[in-house]
């Protein structure tokens, strides 16, 4: 079976935004709980690779995914490709020095876990980040491919959920308790309130909560991202998609119609369509209309993320359209 890489970025839609916010809130709650109970010492390199069964899955994988990305290696003794892949993953777990935890699951002894993850063949490698499962690859993979996937996973875990991994002490005894987490930050309560508002469908409350954070800390990355997402969801909430699409098709030079259609494009996961629509509209408009389109495009860049290659390409296209 050939390896199948899975993208970490996903698409922008209502479910994805809500799931990410909920997972982040759970991760923050778990970290705060760990800090209140205190932690003792760092883990040893031997603790970075663990065997997990169905009974310990919630404790060893789901709960620990609130502090470190957990990579799950589904394997079996009879699986020859597993015998090639597993040692590589184990070595990289130690080399990455706590940036991820490797959990090994013997599928013969844990059939229920195999079914829950929908695994059709092994080896299969998944990750759990802040309680959210992500498929990484299935089948044999070379080391370079594995490293690239792990690097992407770690980047997403840190940027979206603030997970910086475990502290590793080569002199620590195996089985030592993980290091204590830092106390809650000054805006954690407000950010948690925003997530709760999103969960309750109170988009206006979420917008206000994020704005409260930004009033004191304008550079807060999480609040800026959350605000951009919440405002997008708020704008599309009452739209009639058919009417919006019809207006956009009939009025290619109408800034307001194109802006509304671009919001729908982005929420539906059609990122490049949204960016292309607004860039073309910038070229066709002038004055206040052109500025309104430009500003909305910049707002949508915030939703997707400045480092996304689609944003980088769209910024260049916007510069060409403007100048």
C-alpha cells in the first residue's frame, strides 16, 4: 500500500472553525488543571515512546494530547512494513526531544481502537492534538516524508493550540511525572469566553470577547484569528446563498455583491476562489468600492493565515491589481 499524506491545513468551513476553537479550549482547560495540581520534573527520553491499549487510551492519548501532540503508530507483530516503520518513528520521537509523544497500538490486541479510527490496513499513523484526531499517513513511508509530516504537525499544534511539547531531561528516571505547566495567561479567561460563545452560537458575544482582548493586546495572534473567523461566520449567518451567488454572477463589477460571494466562497472551503474573486473586483473598481474590496480581502487573509501559500500568492496578485 502506498503512503497517503494528509494535509494539516484543511478547509475553512463552519465545522472546522468550531472544532478548532473547542479543541483549543479543552487543551487550555487541561493545561490549567495540570498547573493547579502541580507537576514534578521532566520526562526521560524513554517516556517519549509508550505502549497504549484501549483501557489507557483516554488517559495516555486523549488527555496528554492537551500538552503535546500524540502520534499513534498502529502496528502488528505479523506486519512486515510495520517492522520497518516503527523503529524509525521511535528514533524520531527521541530525536525530536519531546515535541511529540509516540503511542504504539497493537491492533491485534486493540481491535476496537482500530475500528474507531476507521483503519483499513497497517501500518497506519495518526495524530491526536488537543483531543482532535488527524490522519498522517498509511503504509510505508521514507524518513524524509515522515520528518516533513511531523514538522507540519508540530507547527500546527503550536500555532493553533499553543502546544510546545514536553520537557525532556536525559537524567530523569523513566516514568517521572511531566513538568508543571505554566499558569494561565492574562487573557485566557476572555479567550475561553469567546470559545464558549461560539459553541453556543452567540457569534456577537464571541466577536465582543475577542475585541476585549485586542483592546489591551492588539497583537494577540489568537484573538486576531478568532475575531476574523467569528466576524466571517457572523456575516454569512443570515445570507441566502442562492441569491448571493445570483447577484454576484449578474453584477461582476458590484463590490458589495462580490464581497458577499467571497465570504460564502471562503466558508465553503473555496479559498482560492474567494481570493481570486476579490482580486479581480479590485481591478474592476475604484475609489471607496475598491478600498472596501481590498479591506475585505485583507480580512480573509487573516482567517486563512499569513503563512498559507494561497495567501502569499493572493497578496502578490493584489499588489499587481493595485499598482
